[in-house]
């Protein structure tokens, strides 16, 4: 049987034909692409098209810059490029970037393959009735016992939610860290996930749909040696904002690697940027519209391949 990735490649190539996302959705969207976009049988054509456009736009934004324009035009995601034929949209891109149509088609093919890989990796899972609107993390490394504070704001999507499962966004063994819930309910330990302490937050009362719930956790490490030199978040559920601050010890020349929606690979170091620590020895990063399965955060040493794991 073809893999999910192979099916998505095939379905995306079908979708780009004709009018792209503005064609007949029922005829163009296969079962795997529908699942990746959250489209169900209950959705009418308008709702299905909106979900398709929203999800494809999110995924296209994760592509390298040189592939984004070709992908947007190929699927008809650019309002002014709604030509009825795929080849007409290819020709439009060719004129825009001053390349021939063959070059554009190669870029579209490459974009389709990367989109399929992203969609297969980041297909939204059952969220358990809630998702994160903001995760704010502050890391203080300039003390004998480093501290990490994680503050969650979540929104409830169904009635009766009585527990929220999450894991620390930094790798450390559970026995090497003291954990204190600052507010928001009662905290219960659960099995650690890939060297990250895992927990269940039990609110005082079951939460109803539409509720915004806040809770915060403080971690105090035994020493600087027990923490891996990174804070890396690979969300299992949608997250609207991830705000990260790290304070280093008397270090104003350090360059750190940053990761903003990077696809993890088992055989290679993921691509990332660089950012300098400021004069106060701090770095502040803010990530928006996080996609499940992708990597976000910062590393100041070690290997991401070994230490980046799904966080919550």
C-alpha cells in the first residue's frame, strides 16, 4: 500500500490541476489530504474549501522562500492569480521571477513533495478537547540551581474537560528536577516522554467549552549540569503563541541557534537560524501559529537530533 506521504503527493498534484483550490472540492480533495486539513463529511463545499485554503497556507509558509510563490500560484492561493488552468499560473510565476516555465514546474514539484512531507508529519491529532493559545517559558541559567517557569493559557473546545496532559519543553530526567505547580489546579506525574517530565493538570472543576484556563509550573534543577543546552518545543496540538526567554550567565557574546517551524529529520541536523544574546545576557524569541510536529525553540550547544522530542 502507498504511504501517507505518497498518497499526499498524488492528491496534491491532482489538486493543482484546473482551478486549484477554487475547483470542485469533492472531485479534487482525496481522503489523506482531507484528513490533513481537518475536512469531514459534515463539511459543505464552502467550509471544506476554507479549511483547505487555511491549512495549505499554513504549510506553504513553512517552505523555503524560493518555493513559496510557485506553490501559492500553483494551487491558486494568490487572489490575483485565479487562472482556470495550471499552466497559465505557471506562466505567471515564470514572468514574475524571470525564469522559464520548466524551472517553475520543477519548483512546484519540489514544493509538492515538501508539502506532502509536512502534511504527513503535522496532520492534526485528537487534541483531547483543548489547545494552547499561549505558552510562555522563562529560563534562568544565571543561578546555582537553574529555574524554568512555564505558563500555559489554553482554550477548551468541548464540555467536561477534566484533565490537561503536557510535558516540559526542555529535556531533563525527572529525578534531577523539583516541580511545583504555581496555580491552576492539581498536578499529577505521568510517565516521562523521551527524558522530559510529563504531567497531568487536573483543574478544580471540569471545564466547559469556551473556557480560557491558565496554569503555571516552576521547575528547579539540581545543577546546571543536568539540563541539556536547549529549549525545544515540538507541539502535539495547535499552539497559537510560544514566547521564550532565556537568561544566560554573564555571557554577552554568545550566538545561539534558533528553530522556527523546522521539520525534524532522523538522519540530519535540522536547519536553523542564528541570533545573538543581548548585552544583558538574554534572548527573547516569539513564535506564532505553531504547527504540530514541527520544531520550535533554541539551542546553545549539543545536537538537536538527539534532544528534540515531542513536548506536549
